[in-house]
C-alpha cells in the first residue's frame, strides 16, 4: 500500500469512542423509557381497573360498587384498600343500598388451544354461579369461541348450583359437563355440539375453582357484609 | 400459577401451538434455510440450544426485574441476553466444528433476530411459568421449530424438481406449503390435554 | 442509466410500491402474520411498526457520526428496543382491548428485520430528513401491505371489515382465513399477484426494447 493510501485510511475508533457511544445512547434510551413509563402508568392502571369493574358488574348484574378481598392464612377474608394484585383475590359486589350482591372470582385452565381465563359471579342467596365472562381465550374462531357467544350455553350459568354438602366442607355435587340437550340437574353444564372440548373446559375450570373456593367462601359470609 | 402438566406444555409448544406454523415466529430462517434438509436440521438444533439458554436467562432476568421493580427494562435485557448467547454459540461452534460453522454461514448470527427466541422469552414470562416449566417449554418450542423446518426442507427439496407455474416460484410457493403444513398441524389440537 | 439524485418525496414513494417491504422485499413478516387476522389489528400493528421505524431512522441518522462502526448493530438494537418499549406502553394506555389482541407481538417488532435493515442500509448513511422520509415511506408501505393482508382475512374469514358486517347472513365464513394457515395463504396470494404484475411489466419492457432495437436496426 502506498503512503497516501495509508494516510487517508481513517484511524480506528478508540475504546473511549465506543464506550461513549454505547453508554451515551444507553442512558438517553433509559431516560426515554422511564419517562414514558411514568407518564402512562396511571392511565394503564385506570384502564385495567375499569376493565375489571366492567367484568365484575357483568357477572353480578345487580352490583353497583365492588371491593377487593384477599384470602389470608387463617382462612378469613380481609378487605383491601383499592385494588390488589396477585393471588387469592375475590371481588365483592354491592348494590345501591350497600347490600351484598355476591362475589366475583377469576379462574383459569386449559382449553382446546390454549389457556382460558374467565371471571364468574357467585350469589350467596342462591348458592349458585349466576354469570360468567370469558376474559382471555384463544379458542378456535367460529368453533370454540362459541363459549363466549352461544346464548344456550351461557344460559347454563344463570343459576349453576354450587351448594355445599350438609357438613359444609365440600360441594354437594361437582360441576359436570354433559352432552348437549341432556342437562337435568342444576349443577350440570350443557355442552355445545361442535365445541365439545372448549365447553367441557369451561365446566372443568369452574369446577376446579368452585371446589377450592366455595367451602372457604360460604363459611365466611360475615367477612363480606358491611358494605365498602 | 399454571398447573398444566409438563407433558401438556411440551406437546402444546411443539405441536398444537407450533411456533412457526401457529404463531408465525421464526419465518425468516424458516423460508431462508429450509431449502436443504441438512442445513435445516442443524439450524433447528442450534435454535433449540439458544432457546434453552435464553429461556433460563429470561427466567432469571424476569425475577430480577420484578425484584427491583423495573418491568420496562424487560425487552432491552432480553434482547441483550439473546444477542450474547448467539455470540457465544457462534464462537463455540467455530471452535468445535469449523465445518458446521461454515455450512451455517450467515444464518448463525441471524438467530439473534429470530422472532421465535424472543417470542419464547416473552411468552413464558407472560404465562408465569416456573423454572422447570420454562425449560420444558423451550425444549418443546425448539423441537417444534426443528420439526417444521425439517418438514419444509424435505418438501421443498422435492419441489425443486417439480413443474410449477413461473409466477409462483420462490416465496409464494413456500408460503403456500407453509399454509398447508399449518392446516395439517391444526389436527394436533386438543392433544395432550 | 445513471442514477439521478433522489428528492425527498422519491425516498418516500419508493417504500410504498417499488420497494414495498412486504410484497417486494419480503422482509419483516414474522411478527405480523400472527396479528393480521382482522383489518384493525393489522393496521394497528403496521402503524406501530411504522412509528418505530421512523423514530429509529431519525435517531440513528442523527447519531451516525457519533456511533463507531464496531458497536453499531448493538446500538441500533438498543435504540429500536427503546422505541418498541415506548410503543408498547402507549398502546396499553390507549386501548387495553387492542393490547390484548396484539399481545407480545408488539414487543416482537424489535426483531423485525425491516427496521434493523433500514437503519443499517440507509439511516446510517443519509441525512436526517431523508432517513425520516425513507422510514415513513417504508413504514406506510408496510402498514398498507399488512392492511391488505388483514382486510382479506377479515372479509373472507369473518364477513366483516372493521367489525362492520359486509355480507348477507347466508355467507359462510371461510374460517381457515382467520387461522394461521389463512395468513400464509393470503400472503402467498398477494405475492403471487405482485409477481404476476412484475412479470407482465418485464415482458412489456422486453417487448418494447425489442421493438426499439428493430427500429434502429
């Protein structure tokens, strides 16, 4: 290589330049992310709370206000200020005169394609599930997603019996899925022809959740009364 | 948080919700590397390995970010970890088997931009899998990716010799095959539950 | 033919048709096929990607003399990941429903080969204004392509467009269109169409050059 070629080649960047670039860009990027995060955080929290409220009021049709309860280690339910996050939460709905309408609980389990998340409403008075809403599902469109829209299927959940046995320790009858058109008992779920697995999944999710929660809840009614 | 059995997770990741054919992740290498059977299987193995390592690291990072309450750093840290893992794998393969390194060529560093690996890290974080569940998920996803890649390569090798309309040659044909494979894989739905 | 200097608008227009990232370059498809099952989702995803593309092009271009070659890819990825995180939180704040539909695929914009490709091939070597135009053109071309994909899938698979009923009740939905395979087929169909256009154009140009040479002969 000639002298001129060597001289005209740019000098290799120093380590300092490389550090400066990476760290400089890193810091600016970090600042940008944090500021956007801080600005949007309250909006996002509000959106989530609104969505949850809407779901609770959908499964407890007479509720006008709600409050969140967490199951503590002794088996009692404590009210939380504001919304809590994490496990073991139930939501109590109250009507205009601060009377307890019922509880809303979230449950999830495996569907046909992927996990299904739903929320269901429970009424103390009827000792039954009075409504469900699917929160998250990736079931097959046109087939499995009928669990969200089929009116006959949704009728199952207007009064799904989850009463306890005499000794108040277990469900008297587990929630069982039955073939379409063969429902005879209040604790059975009439399936959807053509969407068997998805409808069976819903029944199983509800059963699992009810088996675990109903005994705890029904014996702790006093924890929830008393308005907000 | 999730009580799916490990077997369900594996079947789900590899067959029912195959990363390539159901989630459309890893299309770039899928369409790029899948013309030869041999390269396809090697690519699949490399991707599976990177997935495994990234999955473990992602689990650790997520735990750390939750501890210091900085969830917004998730994406940047994941991509940094994946890039470093690929770099390490590259150096490792170069040392252990230079022939393999040469045959993989440009596609090895391209694993970094493989949506499937970042997708894996993000999905497992969203689902809140435990450590063991994460590993099984990564193995399942890698196996599924390799399977899709190998199937595609086998089909395309045969198709090279077939007579197809000029206008469909290339990517359009590959996509149609992918579509048919995707429909076939739908038959796995409901398996393992 | 010598390449004439391109104006700003030229940079913009090339991304829409001639060098359309999806139909011509077949780039950056990964994260988008999965969420293109309705026109709304596809458009939102396309616009989010366009936003990240424009912003990262601008930033990369303005820092192009500041970033040494050795660390450029790492820095580009850092910048892109930042804007993707920003878009992620913005979408969450604007519409939780949209966020639920798009999910983790928003974050996957960061590995969209298109954005890194433009940063490396264009933004690192051109002025801020040109890079912004290039990003805008490619981004809108990308969003347009996604929209085509999503619209076809929604119309055939659901009978709606932007949730508005289009066909009579007796229309049987082609459910396969909403499924992943539908995404593959639809994209294949569009590519087929583009290939056909390209070939027809090439044949015409070939025929006209033959005609010209016959005249000069």
